[in-house]
């Protein structure tokens, strides 16, 4: 299970957070995991903001990413990051760089060959204005990373000195470590490269049992499809859960297939907490949306009592376990309303309500609008 950390911003360090427990190689640290995320409010999907987005100036961009390619980089990492940003950036599949922008960079500005041989055109890093929220370094095949162009290193040093968080994707963590950017930091390393990391950087901490790690203004990602996990989290932090839900829906969810727990966690906004029993309880709730568990059963599974669990929930979330559970189911229902064409009665069932009337009543109490009116608003915006 992974935990989302506070957004690292220029000139500031975010709490050190990881996507799961540390490996035995990692030193003991104090992690600042976010408390269980409250509901983000009644946010409509992108169609309600169509008029604003169509005329949004560049100054309204919410997430700007520079993507620095190392020779022989994995094409999947670049494609996953760019496609996630693309879906979050605009309405539907228009793919304009409106709410998010991405710029593909290299040391020289010449096309860079990927590990599969496909060449990708780039902009010279030195010619960019470096006004990025992040610079993501996608590493290459290890034999091609023994040397580095001085112009590229100068760019990365300038970005780091300016307080721009650096992201190491796949072997990009090796590139950052080799050139001194990972001193005192935790790295997320793909299991395939564990021995390579130990040999190259025996003094640097790492973990392998997660998709990504936030450690101040350094972020590392295992690569492969894990980049979609990281990109979705960055989009959620900068652009909101509605944008993250759109990415999940566009890239991983089909209406004919069952929605997995991983997908549901993304749609619910990755609620997390420091308390281990609370965290386990939240996961159980997320896994059992359609057929809700009794709170006493959840308490027993996490080796707690109902009273102890209630105290933890009230302290950490401000809600009782039953209220938190119901609100999570309603939040999932809102995502289904704005992401699918399923009838309200079907959504009510998917969210664990006995009938549509109970779902509608609780939905209106929480969000101040009925499911039907929400759908009509979306239809009117489309028209």
C-alpha cells in the first residue's frame, strides 16, 4: 500500500513519504504521512469548467513538467508520464496543454534513441526557461549511463539549486545518485536493479516494495507502469482528484470490466494515515464498497475493538468509522456518476446501498445536490 505525501514545492521540502514500508536496507526515518484525506468537496468533472479552460492563459497552468531523457531510456516511462499529463490537461481527448504542460528535454536538443530504438525529438535543456514544477529524469540502459553530457548536468544542477524537485524514473534514480543528487535520500529501485544499486551506491538507502518514494524535493519511481501511479498522484496534488480520476478512467478503466481495488483507491483519493490499524481499516473499507462490512468485523480483522477503532477514526478523520465508510461509498458513487453512464440504481448497488432512495438521500446530504441534478448539470455543460 502506498501513502501520498504533501506536495513538494519550489524552495520547500515535503515530508519524507514512501509508497509502502521500507526495505531492510533502508535506515530508520520519521515519515510524515498525511492524515486521512477529507472529502475534496463537490467538484464537477472537466465539462463544467469548459468555458474557463477554453480561454485559460498559460499562467493558469497547474502542473509543468520538464522530462529529461538519458540515452536508451525506456519508452514506456516517457509514454506513461506524457499520456497521464495529456489526459489531465484538457477536455476529453483534445490533448491541448492547458492545465498541464510537458516539455521533452535532452542535453543537446538532438533526438534521443530509446531502449527499443525509437528516436524521440527533444529540446535542448539549456534553452528551456526551467520554470517547471518538476524535472523528471528518465534513465537509460545502465551501460549507456557511465558518462553524462556536461550541459545536461549543468541544467540539473541549476534546477536543483532553484528548488525544482527532481524525479528519477526507472534508472533515472541511478543518474541522480551518481551525480550527487540523492545524498541522504531514499530511492525507489526496481527489483531487477537491486544488485546494480547495491554495487554502485552501497551507502545510499533504497526500497523496492513500492511504486514511488517522495523524499523532500527528490522523488524516485521504479519505472514501468509505476509511472502511471506517480503521475496520477502528482496530478491529484496539483490539479485535484477529478483530474486524477479522469486519468485513471481514460488509461486503465473500461466500463465493461470490474473496477479493481487499485482503481477504486485512485478514485477515492488515496486516503491514508500514520496509524497502522486505521490504515488497514481504510483499505478494508475500500475493498468492500459493494458489500460493506460491519464495523465490528473490520475491528476484529485489524486486531482492535469497535470502541478503539472509533476513537482512532474520530481523532484522525473527525468522523466515526461508519460515517467515514458511508462517505467513502458516496464519494465512489460520485465518481461513477461523473465517469460512467450507469443508472443511478446500479450505482447505488455498486456503492453498497440497499436501494436508490437511500443512496440519493445520503448523497444529497453530503454534496448538497441530488445525483440526478448533478447529471443534468453535466449534460447541460455538454450541450
